[in-house]
C-alpha cells in the first residue's frame, strides 16, 4: 500500500489587528538627557529635562522625571523604530514596523 503525499503546509499571512491608543496623560515631558542602566532581564531608561543647580548646596543635579523599564527584546524593537523614523526625510511619516515575537 502506497502512502499518499501529505499536503503542503499552508502559509497564512499575519492578521491585521486594529489597536486604539488610550493615553492616561496627554501632557508631554521634554527630555534632553537619558540615563541607561540594565540588568540581565531589563533595560532602564531614566529621562530628565537637563541638569539644574540645587539652590541650597550649589550642587549640579539631574532630576529624573520618568523611568521606563523594558525587556531587551522590546528595547531592540524601540531601536528599530527609532532608526526607521530618524532615517526618514523630515516631514514624512510612515507606519512603524511591528514584530510579533517577544
């Protein structure tokens, strides 16, 4: 008895998913400085608007107003999105490429 050949696997295109963005806060915080720290599992981005002088001590301070923690994989996706955006001519906007892997 002959074995019948198995059918070729179907290649399905990724499904498009609509996502509505919901902002908890609409005010933007300007950051001209970012400090990066990492552990084996996370990368931390500490954002600041810049160095200020402490009026009491005269010491230079870098006040951090926002800390973001990301996995290395998510940070790589951020890097890719930043590279894509920064390599575009000014005044144009293209959709950001998304990866489905984590």
